[in-house]
C-alpha cells in the first residue's frame, strides 16, 4: 500500500486486520484521513505517523491492540482535528506537547465553518465534471457512536478513553481553545481537573469519568456556556459543585460515585449551606436542560451523492435492488463511473467487470456482496481513483495487486470481514 503515493483517504476500519502497521505506509505523505479503527492491529504506534504523515487531520486508531506510550512526535500533526486512540492498551502519560495541534489552538471564524469535502473530480466531457466525496466516519459524540458521512469543520475532538494512561491531565490541554470534545475516561489518571479548564470555551462534550481524579471541581468549568454533555462520575472529587446554570442543568448521574462531592444536582447538601433546600433551579428555562444545541443536523448523517445517468456514468444508488450484479455490465467498455451502493446486491462480483478498464470511480459499498476481493481489480482497473467496497461481506486478505492502483486517491474497504496484515510494499 506504500505505493499509493497520491492517496489522501485510507479507511480500513471494522475488519480483522492483525499484526503491525507496515512501515511502507509512511510514503503516503498526502494522507489526510487515516482510519484503521476496529481491527486487531498491535504493537507500538509507529513513529513515522508523526514524522511523515504531517498532512493528517483525521487519525483514528481506536479499538485495536496498540500498546506502549503515545509517541511525542504525534504532536507534529499540526493540522489534526480528530484524534481517536481510544480502546487500546496504551500506557504512560499524556504528552503535554498536544498544544502543538495548531488547528485546535488557533481561533477560527465560526461564521465560515462548513463541511470538509474530499474532492475527486472525474471529467466526463468538456463541460461535465463529476464530484465524489469521502465515505463515512464513525465517531463517539456525547457518549453515543455515530456514523458521520460529513466531516464538519466545527468539530475538533481528542478521544484517549479506555486505555491505561497514568499521570495528571496536562495543563497544556487547556490551550486547545477550539476543542469541541475531550474524552479521557476509563484510564488511570490522577490529580485535579486543570484549574484553567474554563479556557476551553468551545467545549461541548467533556468525559473525565472513571479516572481517579481528586480535589474540587474548578469554578471555571461553570463558565463553559456551550457544554451540553458532562461526565465526572466515579472519581474522588470533593467539595461543592460550582454554582451556575450550566453545571446544575446536568443530571445527578454526571457526578455520582464521588462520595465527598455535594450540592445540586446531587441530593446531598453541603455542610453549613442552609440555602440548599429543594431545587434552587426549578424555574430554569427548560431549553437550557434539553440537548438542542447539536453541532450537526442529523439528516446530514444519511445524505448521499445524487444519482445521474450520463455518458460514461451509471448510478443506481439507494434503489433496493437485489440479486447478483448482472454479468452484462461488463459490456460497458467505456464506462468511467459505476455506482451501485446502498442496494441489496449479493453474491460475488462478476468477473466480466474487468473489461471496464476505463473505470475511474467504482462504488459498490453498502450491499451484501461476498467472497474474496477480486484480483482483477488491481490487474485491470488501474485507472481507478475512487474505490469503495465498504459495508459488504468481503472476506480473506487484501490482494497485493491493489498496490497497482497508482492513481487511487480514496480507498474504503471498511466494515467487511477482511483479515490478515495490511499490505507491505
């Protein structure tokens, strides 16, 4: 796969890949999205990710078996906007140099925020060009896994949860003023919540549960007005929950498991505080308590690319078509774009498709296709720049001749039953 020098998006999540990440991938210096989550990969997080893949703004290694420490040169990823190392076996301390993440430190004009688009332009004629976009990403958002087909420029997240990290939360994390979500839960961290946590003024989701934190909750936490998801449960926090509409709007479950913590919304009053009788915030505006300020429109999670049929382009997405893909499709010798995703096609890919050697976009994701990934894709379809086989039942190993796809820019093999190692050169 290290031969895919122009690739910008590599998604291999939800498979059964094992072994170490091949060092040949360090030659893919144009990579912007690297998603290998939900596999069985192991070993150290490679140093070359921080040394060579400095264009990354999405890095997901979640739900693997990576161990050892977070390499400090990950701090070289100044463009990073989504970093997910959750559910591995990583130990050691959180690198304080994470405040080198320029995209999370420098303030942005939020009026200009929109959706990142990974363009693949396919010219069909002098006046017609088709645009294709990145497949979906899976993220943990406010405690729930969501599959997001759009990457929102307003989202900056760090998820290091469910590892074996130790030490204290570095104060430098409070410099990431553009951070939207921070999840450090289920680790072995200790010490206090950083006093300057209130500097994270754009934070919407904060999960510091189950990590043995002690001391009091900093009063600055109450000043984060956008905060709509908070978990501080099962720590060793003490004292009074800072008073303010924001922190009292959360359910008591956000704070439970801290035996020395008191004050609303917990039922136990603080010693000597005579004003804490009943619920002092009972006439709060209900709109504050409700989670209505989502950063996305849920409809956008299921948006697709429009369907059109022009010369060189066949698209029959989202039509509930079933059965096997007809062998007669191999007669489309001049076809450059073939989209059959979001149907119910089953069986194997017909070998007759190998005659469609002009194909540049081949999208058969979200069906029920099975069998091995055909060798002829890498042997015959060498003009491909977009290949998506995601969400099918393809099994066995990645054929090594996929490395012949030198023009490929977007490759998505996620959510199949592929096993073995990720290809070396």
